[in-house]
C-alpha cells in the first residue's frame, strides 16, 4: 500500500506529465527509501521541479 503521494510541478512550465503534456504529475510512493530517491532525482532534474509530499494514513 502506498505511504505517500508526491506531486512534481515544473516551476518553469515545462512538460512533466508524459501522458497529458502538463507541467505537473503525481506518483504513489511505497517506502521511505523510494521517497528519498524520488526527492534526490527531482532535485537534480533540469525542469526545476517543486515537489510536495502528502502522507497517506
């Protein structure tokens, strides 16, 4: 079961969602390690992503 839902949004309006071509996308995260890896990848992404994390209880 997912522990978090993350939303990544490009601060510069670049395409993030591969399906719709929109500037934001959501992803279910299943572990704390996966969350750390996602945040590290987003920090290095050239699209200047803002990431919000919503815990699921």
